[in-house]
């Protein structure tokens, strides 16, 4: 099955005609990891769905940030922020290799099919970003997918080196900006802070954002269009391509080494989980300490303290990856693995469903709760959405081969109507 957002989570097949892989051939660990990543991403995305933009970059500038609300932020930041999008992006890169290898085995035009499926991913992503939610990541994935595919045949060591170098570029840019900020006077610091927040899309006052998102849908479209356009041009060129593209290429290497498809030893995954994950967690916690040391001054936090979560997340996400591989070995037929796998098999649909549910809760065309819910309350919304998505996904995959958006994507890619219901 040419799996949503990532590629074919499948073993080799003898099929001759172009089309998705049979569900029986799927790699369960990849599906479970994808489902885990998709659910975890919502913990951070919910900040963007439910609160003004500035709250994501400096939580001290909006809403209550004491007691349980501080703890809600701390848990979300330490264990979720950047970690789950890292996993998702690893999987996207791994999926490209898996997809192209599958087509090559069957003597099919893999690169042409990849470009076709990436084009339709871009189309769907653009609709999602401009019509529903500016936090969309599909457009970035598609744009990166057009570019990084050209290194899919490289040896994994070369891929890893290239991926890490690309990933380091935004880190270096922010590091230089932070050092420059500390050398400026008060006026220069204020100007740089304003420019940086504008670049992050946080130039509007919280009151203005609340007014827009509690208002009419068309006003929201007008508001987010320039923000999305900036993100898809300057944001992509200066940050997203290097960060996401680098992680995709790292994901290619991890797949080729068998790390991301559960082919390494239990001892290997245990060491990865404890050692690499532990170092990552330590770095993230040091970053939290630095935020407090900087007294939450916006620019030092976004350029200097952020470095520890940026790199720590890469390592902690790798630890998570190892943990899911171990879980799939210990609980192969367990409810948890089946639930994560079901969400992973319908990840494209579930990603968009999260937007539909969340924007209905927070935006003016729904309940209009944007800016009204505390950080603890936002975690409650996350649990509510999980409670809808997990059983719905399990029900769906027992009856259908694809999620509805997956089915549409495959039909467009292969230019042939795909069968929907599972064969009994």
C-alpha cells in the first residue's frame, strides 16, 4: 500500500501492474510508528489551533503560565515538541525509498509515479493550508519531496552526513542571530525581536488573532493567506527545506540500515532507546533551564535556548523510534500496536480530520473557542480527538483497504479508480 504521507509500508511484492501494495504485505512496525507520530503531533499542533501564535513561541506572553498550565506546557515541550514531527519526517523519507524500491522491483516508472503522488500531495496541502489551517505541513513535505528524492539511491552513510549537515543550517542561522542580538543595544534588540516574530508569523496582536479566528471563515482565509505564502516561500528557502529535507534524508538512511523497519537486534534498539533517547532528553531539559535563565526573553529563547530542543528532539525522537520497534516485538498482536497501526494506515485522513475537528472547536464557524481554552484544557481537547480517531481508525481498517483521503490520493496518482472495500 502506497502509504499516506510516507510511502509503501510493505514488503516485496510480485504484482506486475502499478498500484498500491496489498494490506497483508505491510510492515506493521512502520504503521505503528506512523500512528504514534500522528497522535503525538496533535499535542503541539493544538497550541496553533487554539491559541494566538505568540503563545507557541513565548508562552509567558499569553495565557496563564503557572501551576497546572505550566506543567502542561512543560510536559508538552519536553516530550512532544519537535519530537513527533521528527518521527513523521523520518518516515516520509523512508517511505520515498520504500516506494521507489517497490516500483523498481516491478519495473514500473517509480520516479514518475513519485512526482505524480507528490504533486497531488502538494495540491491537497495547499487547499489545507489556505482554506483551513496555516499550520499545514503537507506543502513543505511535497516541496521537499520534489528535491530530496534525487539522493534516494545514495549509500546510507552519505545520506546521514548530508541530512545532518542540512539540518544544522537553520541551527547555525539562529545561533548567529542570537549572538548578534546579545551584542546589540536596547533599540537594536527591540527591532530584531520584532523582525523575528514577524518571520515566525507572530506579528499580529493576540487580540487581533482572536477576533479573526472567532469570526467568519472568509476573514480567516484573508488573514492566513499572506502568512502561508511567506512560509511557503521565504520560510521554506531559509528554514523548512533544510530542517525537514535533512530529516527526510536521515530517514532514508535509517530505512536502508533497517532501523526504521524493525530489522535490527533487540539489544540495538534497547541501547538506542536508553542511550540516544537519554542524551536527547538531557539536552531538552538543559534547554528548559536556559529559558528560565534567560527569563523567557523572546529572542534568546528562540535563537539560543531553542538549540537544545532542536538537537535534543532529533535524538529523543530516535529513542522513541526504538521504543516503538521494541513495543511491536513484545506486543505484536496487542491492542496498543493494532490501534497505533490502524491510525498509521489512515494517517493522511487522520491528519486532515484533526484539523476539521480542532477548527470546528476553536474557529468562528464552529464553537468559536479560539483563545478561550487554557493549556490544560487544550490537552483535554487532544485526548478527546484521540478518543474519536483511534476507535474510528480501527473500525475503518477492518472494513476498507484505504482511508478516504488515501483512496483519493492513490486514485489520482495511478489515474485508476482504486478498490475501496477489503476483500473478505
